[in-house]
């Protein structure tokens, strides 16, 4: 569902945005959600948790701090923007796109921006 990530250059178990931007650009994940009256939705908190868990599992690093501003509806092509905050306060945008919906399953891909924003002063 995504490329293999090599992290041999990492020397400490802390998140470094250049490593995330260069090494973890596309990762996919499928999860179960409850079906509502119309289309299934995934809460912003659940989405952030799943992205953090997938990044941690893929890179062997601790879970990063990720926040997503809104729930995402289970309709193929729907997108939302989440934010990864590194230990130094710098941030990296993450675009999440629904890639599949099968009954109660929502599949999504996410891609980190290529450039991080520096920490606020």
C-alpha cells in the first residue's frame, strides 16, 4: 500500500521532519468505522491516531504528534489536511485522501508535504 521506507540514517528516536518528508511520502491504511445514515465517516481524532500509528510502524520511530482539523467522510476522493508537529516545534502538512470505501471500511492514503514549516519563535 506504500513504498518501503529505509531509516538507517536515523540516530535518535525522535521525529525529524526532513526524514518524514523524504522517507515517508505515501502510506495507506484501512480502518473500520461505523456506518451512519448516509456515508461512513472517520473522526478527526481517529484519523490522526491511525496516521501516527502507521508512521511509527513504518519508520520504527515513536508515534508523532498529528492533528486533523475535521472528520473525513467515506467518499472516494475526499481529502483533508492534517499536521505533524516535530519535537522542535516545526510542522509538516499531511494530505489525506480517501482511496476506497467498502461497506464499513474506509481506505485512505496520506502524503507528507516536501517542505516543513519552521517552529514559531
